[in-house]
C-alpha cells in the first residue's frame, strides 16, 4: 500500500529483537545492583548470635542467603544468580563446601565458634553476585512478547491510517470524475439537440426552396420576401453549425481536462508523500520532546506557507516549554475520555495536542477553521 511507509515496516520488524536485547541487559544490570545491595545488607543477619558463639558465621550466611533467594520470584522465572561470599584471605563462606564429618559431630565450643567468627569478620568479607537472564525462559519470553505486541500495535495504527487516507483520496477523485462525466453528458445532450435542430432547419430550407421555385413564376413581387426568409434561415443554420462545432470543441477540451486532472492527481500524491516524509524526518530531528502523528504531518504539508511557519512556531514552543503555549480550550475533557487541548495560530489555524501516559506531548491534528469539523470528528474517535 502506497501510504504505508517502508521505513515504518522495517522499524516495526527491528523493534522487538533490538529492544529485547537492551531490555534483558538493562534488567540484568539493575537486578545485579539490587540483589548485591540487598544481600550485602542481610547476609550476616543479627550479629549477636555470632559473637556469643551460638551459630557459626558460615552457617548464618548460608541460611540468610538461601532464605533470600527463595523469596525472589524472578529467579523462578528464568533469572540465575551465582553468589559467593569470601574473606579477603580467600576463605569461601558461601556456598557451603564439604566439611569433615567427624569435626561436625563434635560438640561445638561457643567460645571457639565466637573467636572464629570474630577472626573471619576481622579479615573482611567480600560479596560477589553474578546474575544472568537466560534466553527462552519465562522472563525473557515475556519481555520479547511485550515488544512484539507493541510493534504489532504500531504497525496496525499506520496501516489503518494509510487505508483511511487512500479511501478519502479515492472518494475525492471519484466525485470529481463523476462531476466531469455529468458535464460531458450535458454537453453531449445539447449537441444532439443541435443536430436535430440542424436537420429540422435543413428540411425547412429545402421545403422553402421548393415553394420558392413554385411561386417564383406566380408572384414575382413576393420574390424578395422569400429570398430574405431563405437568407435568415441560412444565417440561423450557420449559427447553429457554429454552435455545434463549439460544443464539440468544449467536449474535447473536457476530455483533455479529465486526463490532465488524473495525471495531476497522481503527481500531487507523489509530491505530497515526499513532502510528508521530509517533514516527518525534520520533526523527529528537531523536536525530541514531542511526537507528531501522521494525520498532523499530512495536514501540515497541505497548509499555506505562512500557516506552516506559525504552526511550527507552536510546535517549537510545545517542544521547549508547553506551559508558554496559550490554550484556547479543552476538547473532550469529559469523564472516560482523554483531554485534548486546542491552540489557535494565525487567527484561522488550529492545532490539537494531548499529554501521553509518559507525560510527553503528542500533536494529534493541525488544520484551519475550514477543516475544524473533520478534525473534531477525528479526535472524537480517538
């Protein structure tokens, strides 16, 4: 379809994998920081049992970290956390390593355990967290599915906009062709009527000539009157013939106008598409804080040059500081509908925009007083 941008199609294809990769990496980074911070705050727990020798430091660390990992739901969704706790001397405290069973069966001495705990803590403890989100897991597949849905929604929006624009152009073209065909039909009807008049006048001239020949010998005094009548009829015939030729030329000219109009329509459509693409690129480059939809871009291209300058001045202000833009009124601000705000520029210009959920300005429509009814109908359908 000619109104569906190839760049939009490519963008919608590339959005899911690209955003998926960056989102997974960003989530890994954030979870790594979060888990590291939280584990560092809870891995030793209450230090009083450690100093009175009721529990070994290694056992307390393993218990606290295992309990923490069991409470993290994201780990069951596909995230993998590899945690190690060591002293600065290299002694591994977590994960638990194999110990001598005989030593473990002996009754622990609280004073000795407290001394060991104190010595280990004096060495200094170091927590290392490695977090990885594997592909083809519930968490990664959920992220990918989300971006695929976003891409499909964007593509569907541009597809529907292109269909509506094509239908409007086709309706305008059909109505103009119908009007020209109706005009051609009327001229053809008039031409046929002139043909009948010519035939009728020709028959009358022939009849008069016959009467003239018959009456010429009878009444020479009526000769001049009959000649004058013949002259008048011949003049009338010539006028009708001239009018007939003129009607034929008008019909031919109308046919040429129809062909020229169709060529200009195709040429204007191509020029408008190139102009819309240029304006879209410029807006995206210059105005990072706002978004302008396709309908607004198409309407901007159709504006006169002075209105384009004034409307872009409003867009620039919305991009820099929306608070300085004078709002005429709010449209569709009732319960259950989003608030759309109307701005007037150059007296007859109209610009409509709203704030998105991301608190970003979206320009919905640009037009004049002549297009205000259509613009309001469009906004009512949002």
